C-alpha cells in the first residue's frame, strides 16, 4: 500500500511537471497566421434538353432514333444520354440503355410488334439530368413495307403552261405500303375544292381543274405519308391567255414615202412574256387593213413604200405564246404622204438638230435558262451621236470576257452567254452613253439545274 501511494505521488508530480513544460512552450512559441479558406466550387448544373429528336427508321421489333446535342452544355460537360420509353397511356418511363449513350443515334431493340410507345431522350452529367425531349407522338412498332415515294413525271419537273379555259388533268404516280395518305397544298395553303379536285388511288393522285383561269397559277405541293415517313413533290402551274393590245401607238414622223411609228408594251401580257407585235396599215380612202409587219420584236418601225397623195392609219396588235391580242391600238395621228407636181419644189427646212441622248426603244426581259445551254439577251437603243454600249453583270463591266459575245448592229444590242454555269445567274445591265447623256436597262437571268432522271440520281 505504501508502495502504491508512493508511485501515485510520483506520477502526479511527473504530470504536473509535464503540464508546466507544455504551458511554458506555448507561451514561448509565436502564433502561426491563419490561411484564408478556399472559395466554394461552382455548383454543378445539368445541360439543357437535347434537340430535334425524330425517327430515322423502324421495323416490327426495333426503332432507330436520332437527335442533336443540347444547345447549352455548361462547365460540367456532357457524360452521355439515357433513352427512356414507356407504353402510350402510362408514365412508367424506363431506360433502355444500361450504359450512357455517347452518340446522338440509338437503336431500341427487342420491342413487341404492335406496341405503341412514347420515347424520350435525357442528357446527363455531374449536375444531373437535363429536361427530357420526347417524340411528338407515340410510335407504333410495326414493319414499314415500302417507304412512300412520289414519282413526278418528267414533263412536270419544269413549269407546266396551259391556256385559260383549258382542262387540267395531271396524274402523279407514287409508291408506298401500306397505302400512303395523300395531301395537297397550293402556295402553302389548302386547295380550294370548289375549283380544284383531287382524286387519289393506291398508286397515283390526279389533280383536276375543269376550266382553268389565271388565278389557278401557282406552286402546288403533293405529300404522301406512311406513318412517320413522307415524301413531297412540287409542280408549278402557269395559266396564260391572249395579251391585251399595246398601250399606245404613235406616228412620230413622215418623210417621202415613209412613216415612222413607235408603240408601248401592253398593260396585260396574258401572264406570260410578249413574243412580238403585228403592225397593220389602212388607206383612208378604202379603209382596208393590210399587215405590213408580224412577229416583230422591236417597239418602233419604219413603214415604207407608201403611195404619194394618200393618207394612212396604223394600228398594232400584241402577241404571246397563246396568239395575237383580240383587240388592237389605233394611232391617233394620220400619216399624210404629200403629192408632188412636175415642177415640185420641196420646201426649205431648217437643218434639224438630230442629236439626242441615248434612249432604249426595247428593254431587256427577264430570262431563265438551264446550266450548259447558251442564251442571249436582246435590247435596242437609239441616240445621236451613236452611243457607246457597255454590258455589265451585277454592276461589274463584262469587258472582253470570252464567255460572252457582244454585238451591237444598227442599234440592236445582244449579249450571248455561252454555256452558262451555276454562277452565271444575276442582274445583267446594258448601258448606252454618248455626249448628251446615258441610259441603262436591266434584267434578271436565272440559271436552273438540268432535270435528272430518277435512275441517274440513284
């Protein structure tokens, strides 16, 4: 007992000495500075929803979907996608991929034929799940025997032109199983069934117009659809009719046995370009009309070989691909061919100032051509002194480019574009300039791709 008590006292003394030594050391050691705590890490956020999910293919046991990655990914990156499905009418969503899908395409396999499934895609990263993006409609799992395809006839791949009052009956074949659903639009709007009828069978669709008028012109679109697959084709219908007469006709000068005429284009072209004019004259004594020019392209002319002492009236008709205008325009002025005697002394005339600024008597018309097929732009100009003619494309001077052939003879100016390519379309201008002024006319040239047969496309 004494030994125990002695040992306890020694231990207490040793502990006291140790406490004193620690306290002394603490007083003697300097205080260490405190380091600032690091900033908290940025919060981890999920991505935005994936984009544009739709069906690429399907059969009786699988559905293939594709989509685009989220618009906003963020600092947490993108780990992959989960593809989830559930039966239509429920919300029991289940993931069909065990591992995260890295690409934006997935084949959902081992499905039951006849099931109607809802499908959605979710993007995942360290921040969690993004909002899901789902197919707009549930998918019926079944075999698509034959995807729909419109077989647009070759003659409808270009603009289809018909006369006013004609019967339009266009048959457009198509393929697809089961029977495709056929729909039509005109200029992006549903058809007016009071004017346009559509009859569709298992193999074709017929567009029928009993009596066409100009309002039926437009862009028609046919769509065939089998489940989630569809095909479309467009055709351009142009209904044309006879043009109106020229807007005005004038007798601008008479001399000797000649009369100079000018006229202006009709206000109504008949929904197609004017191809020429017919000019007729009538002796005022008889009133009988005779044709002196037809299929004439310019808008001014000189009528010669008139009979001295007679007075003439003139009239003009317009012409397009449908024919000659039903009405004509009569010149208000008459051409009086003076009769001269044996000792006729011509009156003295002051020398007329014939100088004038350039004036285009025929403008350029908009044209369309096909790649590889040469085309020609035509216009006519007058002016004194003879104006200098410059051709331009998109405001740039063409110059001596060997692709173009420029001819200007007796005021008729032409620009031939040899075998145009995809980049030869644009705005072409013809500028005429002399010391009294200048004038410019312009037109648009459209260069189309050649039609290629289906076999060649494949």
